């Protein structure tokens, strides 16, 4: 018996919230859906927890300059910070937990 696979992915952003929906076939060729949501709230870099600022060397000569910061709350109430950072050689997004551990 041949099963066809289908993966539908959609991302919708609504008022600083991200909703992700995944659909996939199960063994009976019916579809299951999983929804994940994230709430993003913009935070001023100076208002970030000290451990988060220290993890990227914020406002130090060798550190990253934080251009934008968001507090992200997941469905399970876990939280992390998404930081848009800059160094002389480029810009990038970083994910950091509230203890300052870089996640990516």
C-alpha cells in the first residue's frame, strides 16, 4: 500500500503573535493538525535582563549591538528573547534564554 505524504505549513502573524499550523497524513491517510503559537513583545535593549545583555556583550567594545529585542512566550509558557544584533562584520538574529544561554 502506497501512502502519499503531504505537509502543509502556514505561518500567520497577528498583532505580534505567530501562529504555525502543520498538517500531515497518518497511517490511515487522514490528516492531523498541530498548532503552535508564540507571542512576541518588543523590549527595549536597556530593559533586557542583565544576563541576556551580558551574553552578547551589550555596550562593550567587543560585544554585539542589540538593534531590536523581543520577548517570545510559547504555548507552554516558556520564554526566550529574540535579538537582532550587529557587529562591524554584519547583522544576525539570536535566540537567548532568560539566563543568558545562547540557543542558536
